[in-house]
């Protein structure tokens, strides 16, 4: 397999790192996900990873808490995941740097766009924690933002379903899977694949998104090699 893309932004949800327990970090699962990432890095693909935090904490589900503070906790959760992913990659012998959008200098580099790009050019994987650094945003929006900043060719959004469906395939056996969709479809059809801020940012900056199932981590390699897996969200049709 030959890579189709030179530089990719991989978005890993917190849930994808949790394994069967459904919460926290299952390090064997993280290692499984990191092996194909290593393979792609060895093929020369430049990879930045934005990690979610839903396996520990989601600001919007925090009930009575002040939302800003709850989101700060969510961003710290993503930092924990970023360190877990970095550790797995390092154990596999991959050069990796962690950068966080909220400064924690004893633990990680601060996110500096040019520095992140320099790491990528040196074939180091950059793991990005703390989302955008701002409350009221999601790590999907962080993925869209960082992809635009670093000029990524595509966002690979690893999820727990094998693409985007017209209804929840876990609840509706007749749910229909889309091979491709436009950004407007995602925005208008309320498909719940990502929030509208993230989808609009991708649309405005012409960044395609491949939504695929991480249950088989080899899908990462397939997606990077342009094999038809999951659902591709791309440019609106020009009429
Ligand atoms: N978060 C935030 N700003 C950001 C990104 C994340 O405040 O730019 C917080 C927010 O509380 C969110 C949590 O971090 O619920 C974890 O991120 P997310 O829900 O996107 O993780 P995922 O669902 O991908 O695991």
C-alpha cells in the first residue's frame, strides 16, 4: 500500500483509547492503535494527532458545574490521553512530541504552529492536547483548526462506527451508510458526526474528513492509503 496523503491530522476520540471498560485508558488498546500509526510514519507520512477526552470527562455532561470550569477539566483530560498516546508511540520506537494548547511546561511543549510543522517535517509525530485551549469548543473543532493551521491534506476521524449513517446503526438495523457526503449535508442533516463549528471550519478551509471505524486500527493505514473505508466528507458539489 502506498500513502495517498503527505500530511494528515488524526483525531482520536477519548473513547477509542478506553478499550472494553469504556472509560479511562486501556494501554493495550492504545498500543494497538499506535502500531499502524508507526507503519504510516515509516512510510513517510507526516502525522499530527488530536486526542479527545471523553473517556475521562466531558464538559457539557458535567451537570451543575460551571461550564467553563468543566471544560477546563475536559481539556486536562485530553492532556492525560495525549501523554498516554505519546508513551505508546515512544515504546514502539517512534519519535514523538506532545504539544498542549494550555501551557504545562514541565510536561509538554506549548502548542506553537511553526514548531509543530518543524517536528512533522522531521518525521516526528506531534500529539496535540488540550483541544483549542478554549472552553465551549470540542476536540473535533481543535482537529479542524490544527488541520487548517498545519496544512493537513485530510482529517482522519477515528470513531466507534464504520462511517456516517442516516440514523444510529446501533439502534436502527435499516440505517443507511453514506460513502461520501458534502460539508453542507453534515451541517444540514444533523448527522451528529461532528459539531457544526468543526464542520464549518473544514468547509471554509477545504479540508476533507474521512470518518472511519477504529475498532480495527489497521483502518488508519487503509484511510491514509486512500482505500474506500468509512465515509468521506468533502467539497460541496459545484453545480
Ligand atoms: N474541550 C474544551 N475545548 C476544546 C476541546 C475540548 O473545552 O477546545 C473540553 C470539553 O469539555 C470536552 C472535553 O474537553 O467535552 C473533551 O473533549 P471532547 O468531548 O471533544 O472529546 P472526545 O469526545 O473526542 O473524546
